[in-house]
C-alpha cells in the first residue's frame, strides 16, 4: 500500500494501521488496575484452589493471572437472565436499591422504550446521594449523546463520560475505529450485570434493519468477581474522563469501601479476562485458540459475528477431524450485510471438515459464549472475529464449572431448536456471485 499509494498510504496507516491505544494508556491502565486489585484485595490470597481444573486449562488460568492480574475466584453466586424485559426490570431494581455508587459501562445506550425507566432510576439514585457514573462508547452511544438525557443526568449530578471519543483530529494520534464494546453495570460493588446485552429495548432497537429482535444473555453475579470487574470499570472511567489526571489522588477519589455484606457461600470458579488494544497482548484470542485445540469432547460456539482468522479456522477444523463435536450457532441475518458475507466465507471449509453450523432464524442472536467440553465456559462480550480479539475493549468471564456449562447448554439448546442446520450439499449450490462477495469481503474481515 505504501509503495502503490505514497501519499495516501501513510495517511491510511495513521488512521487504521496500529491497533493499540498507545504506550501511555497501556502503562496507565496497568497501573490503575493494579492499584484497585490491591485496594479491593482481588489478587493474592483471594485466589481459589485451581486443583479441580483440568491440567491444560489450569495452566491457561495461570497465564491469565500473570498477564492481567486477575486470579480464579471461587466465592460467587450467579443467575442467568435471557428475557430482555426481565433484564431491564432487574437492573432497575438494583439501581433503586443502591446505597453508595452505581456504575454503568455500555457500548450502546439507546434511550428509548423501557430503557428510559432505567435512566430515570439512575436520576433518582443520584438525587438521593448515590454516586452515579455512566460510561458509553462515543460511536456506539451516538443516540444517547445526541438525546437530552446526558444534560438531564449531569444536572442531577451523574458523571456522563464518552469512552474512546472519535474526531477527525484524534484520528491522527489514535486509530479511529477502536471501540469500547464492554457491557457492565455495578451497584455498590455488591452486584454486577455482564454479558452481551447493550442498554437497549429490543422491541425498538434497529427495528428498521428487519433482522428481528436482538436476543441476548446476561449474568447477574454477586461475590468476589464483582470487585475484579470494578477494577476494570475504574480504569476505563479514569482514562476516559475529560481532563482527569491519573494520579494517586484521582485513584483514591473513587470508592474504596463498600457496604459490608458476607460473601456468597456458593463456590463457582470464575476468572475475569479484560482484553483489547489497551492490553499488552491478545490474551483472549490466545485462550480461545488454545481451548479449542485442547478440547476433548465438544466445542460449542454462539456468536453473532463469526469472521475467524486462519488460526481459529485451523483449530475448529482440527477439532472436528479428530472426532470432537464442533457446533457453531450464528444468526441467519445480521444488521451488517458486509459482515454477513464475510462470515459466510468460511462456512464451506468448516462444513467439509465436519463442523455443524446452525443459523438462528428467530431474530438477531447476539449472545456470545464458547463452551469447551463439560466444564469450561467463555462468556461475555467477545465475538469470534478479529475486531473483538484486537480492536475492541472487551470483557470475558472464564468459568470453570460444569453446572454453569450445563445451564448455558440448556439455553443454547433453545437457540438451536429455533434454527436451521446447514448441509454441505445445499450450501455448495449458492450462486457464484455470492461466493465472489464472500471471498472479497473476507479480505476486509479485520475491519468488520
């Protein structure tokens, strides 16, 4: 590109070449997370016994701890939520019950329909003295930032911050298509919601795209993992807050204490894995590829955006050829036609290797989960594409519990029942023009 386009090439590289947020943010982020990991006693003696985790995955868990500072934590209680109405109601109830602080971080906030009741709850919480913070991606949150809501919230004392602000000037110092794709709500550092759910009302969100309602899954969690997630939120908030000086005073200005409540007696082994261009390496990508290569019985993937690179393709095909049951569930229709064709470009070779592909036909399936064998689950915001692995700020929970995998299997079974399985013979009859588009857009996969 540089040779063929000696003037435009360097400009395009400045805009889209480097996928990091810069050395300064990397170092600051590491320092902030380490501060709160120590303040909240996340690391060290709070780590759980990993003796029950299968050998290759125990070693992978150790590598996450060394890379990110988050150990496997055992004292956790969880609930899986799949109905959007129930998710929004429970979120509102926990905001209403908050005593000290309430932190929201979402890629998309669409202030319409049932979401307005959640924002009203944040207003009420701020007015009764709860410290409320809202962090929304500047690009994904366009509808929110263009609405009257930010002014109303700020007037009530809510801190509203644009994450990874986008502008023509900033494009020359930082890649302009990096996104904060995290979805997170924390109340009083006692309860957390995380998963694939943006703060939107599926009855209304992107109704004009004609892909059906978005289908998501969320975990409501209490226990040790909440403080681990609070470390990530605090780092994101401080790094994006306008004019913030990330010194010791700023770090101590965020809540260091929380209402005293006993930890859950439940034992659920969970490990937090934040990822994205603010991290030194693509640990989530390495974990997923290694997990697929180490699968013994089955691999089950649910993702809306499936644009794998050669390493992921090799891992999936290799697993299927050695007798592992590999199943991928994707939506039949995406909100992005470009993403749709890029995703479909890998179906033929996967089907030929024996991978089962099911296309969900009852809406845009937006849940993201990877299930390995019977007791390893990767759950959170990560899609199976290079954008999620490298360009987006993401959050994943690695869960080392057979009962969690079994519960997720039950939900995913309902997805599979509402889909159509592709066959190699029928997929091979698609038009040549479609094949051409798929192969062409596969080249743009890292940007989609």
